């Protein structure tokens, strides 16, 4: 059986959170989750436990696509250092910068 994708995990955790938020007992939520996603009750309980531990819905992340481009080594070093200092990844750092740039570009024409 293939492993769940990050998107599937997020959907299942959020579904578990929603069931619990509606007042279902853990057993009822496990049964409903098991039926909804065609999974074992044991796996459903794991998603419910994770939803309880997090205590709120998980943001759904958009799938990513690999992109290759060239940058000067000094810029790569600066991005790498900044990402490490902020405890994030280079991809997250570049994505944040590009979203900020596109947001500003949209506002200026």
C-alpha cells in the first residue's frame, strides 16, 4: 500500500479535527474517518491523535514544482545563511521573496 502524500495527511488530520470539533467522541470520529478515507480504524486513531496534539486545523500547502535557475554564488551563500539563521529552507526563503516581489509588482502596475 503506498504511503500518504503530505496533502493527503493534511486532509485527514483536518477531517479528524473537524469531527472532534463537531463533538464526536474519539471512537465515533475514528469510525467516521475510517469510512471516509477507506483506512483501518488503527490508522484513523493515529490521525485523530495527531489532530488532538496539534489542536487546530493544519494549513493546506500547495504542491511544489522543481525549478532550476542560475544565481551568483555570493547570493546563494547569502540565501543559504539567511535560511539557516531563520530555521527554514532555501526553497521556502526564495518562495517567500518571490511572493513578496509579485505582490509588490501587482500593486504597482
